[in-house]
């Protein structure tokens, strides 16, 4: 997926996301997805800057992990989700500009 973010699989999702301390943003995508490629640098930037100190950011390839995608009702990619204390708190589907993502997620990342 061309990113330095941790890629999470069905085997590691429980440990890396559900049992994580603090908020986790999960970026659901796929290699064939054009809007995902447009969103990747924005999410990378957020992970490296605005969210660097207190938010974990991981990726899930929906083609390789269909069970996770189905479990959380991911119908289209890209989909971003915020998890905290093992629960999905917020979601956003489709490409969005950086300020929209920050605006929608910031309350759940504090």
C-alpha cells in the first residue's frame, strides 16, 4: 500500500486495535482503489504530524482481510475508522480533505 504505517491483518487486529491503549485510526483500503491512493499521503501526514503523539494509525487491506471488513460493515474504500477502548467510535467513507478528517475525528482522539 506504499506507506510506512503498520498493516494489520485478521491475526493482529485484536492485539493492535481492539486491545490498544488510546485511540487507533484504522485505514481500510485496497491496492486497486484510486481514492485510497489519494488519501494515503494525507493519512501518512496525519500519522506523522497531528496524530503522532497520541494516536496509533494502522492500515487494513480489505482484499486480504475480508472478515474484518465485513465485521465492521466496510462497503466501500477508503474507509477510516476511529477505535477507542476496543469500540468503533466514528467512521468516514470515501476521499476527504485533511481538514474534514481532523474535524470529524478530533473529538474521539482527545
